């Protein structure tokens, strides 16, 4: 039986995959997105159920401050480096996304903003999800940030697709070297992520 947080993970996966398909019209890119989600900390946070739903609801700011919530949700520390406040969860001290995803997210966002047909949609989704997360963080705790993290996962997928295309063109040895270095970092951080999950699961048992 699917519990509530696993259901949120499934819904986020379906919605983000649909968005990737809508933006690319390519099923193979959806598969790439699903593979990236398999090495994304926020997915495991929900699926492996540590913390519980009650933990999320309890771990919210004591006093409502829209600006502070906005600053928290949009900070690179929170997204890529820090654990959720007051929560010791299944992926250890990882943020919502691996730090090595930063170039992917930026490349994906840039490619979308460069497309006139998709720019308005992306900007609208970006700010709407940040605003909703900032508002609802006070009421549903850190569950409010997962739609925004899901959108960033879409950006990372599109960024990886952009990198693959650049690598195939072989027009810039420097760009190829940087992309290869980024991929190596992703593999390294993924190994650390799975090690932390294994440690946390053994402690849970």
C-alpha cells in the first residue's frame, strides 16, 4: 500500500516527467529524467519514509515570515548542501539535490529562458512554486518545498541533455572536459549518497 509521502514522490515524478515530455517532445529524455531522479536525494527522502509525515509537519518555522521562507527555499545552501532543518532523514546530510547538479540546473534553466516559446511558462512555474512554497511552509512544513525541488529536477534533466548535445558536437575541448568532470562528480556524489542511505537504513533497523 502506498503511503502519503510515497504518493507525493510518485505524483512529483509523474508531473515532472510530463513537463519534461511537454518541453522536449521526446520519450528518451523522459527516461533520462527518471534516471536522474534515481540519484536525487529528495526522492529518497520521501520514498524511504524517514522522516515521517508528522516529522515534516512539526519541522516548520516557529513564526511566519514570508521573506525568510522565500530566502530559505531559494538559497543554494538549502537546495544543494544542507539537511532539512530539525530533521535527520534517510539521505544523511544531503540537500534536496546533489551539489554536482548545480551546472545541470543552470544549463537547463538557461536553455529554457533562451527559448521564447517556453520562457513565459518556465518563469511562471518557477515563481509560482517558490511563492506557494514560501506561503505553505508555515502550514505543511517542509513538504511545501518538494514541488519546487521537482521543477529544479526538470531543469537538471534539460541541462544534462544540453551537455550531451555539446559533447556530441565536439566543438570545444574545454567544454567537453568540464562536462566530463561534472559527470565524474555526479558519479562520485551518487556513490556517497547511496553509502549514506545504506548507513541510515542500517541504523533505522
